[in-house]
C-alpha cells in the first residue's frame, strides 16, 4: 500500500494565515490587504494564492504600474 500524500490547504483561518506570513493575527489584520473568502458569518478564510501574490508584490521593485498613491503624491511635490 502506498503512503498517503499530504495535501496543503488552499484556504486558511486568520490565525493560520498570520502564522504562514510570520506575524501575529493582529499585525496580519492591519497589514494584509487580501480580502478573505466569506462562506458564512463564522467561516471566513484566506486564500493562500492571494496571500502569496501579495507577498510577491512586496518584493518587486516599484514601477509606474504598481506605485502607491503616496509615492505618486511625493513625486508630484518634488516637481
């Protein structure tokens, strides 16, 4: 009989998602812009793929397409 392969969950609770990101649930809630999937009032889960996308976006150099509003305003003030 072959051993079972573990399947990584696609969705996580806030506590699991925070731990996945290496932060406390409070910091995760204040920092992470990912909107959770709401199945019901009590069942709110975060998509790992969207969390990964958010983290990946933090590591990319800023360019015109992904500059924040604050960066845009700062650039306008310099001119």
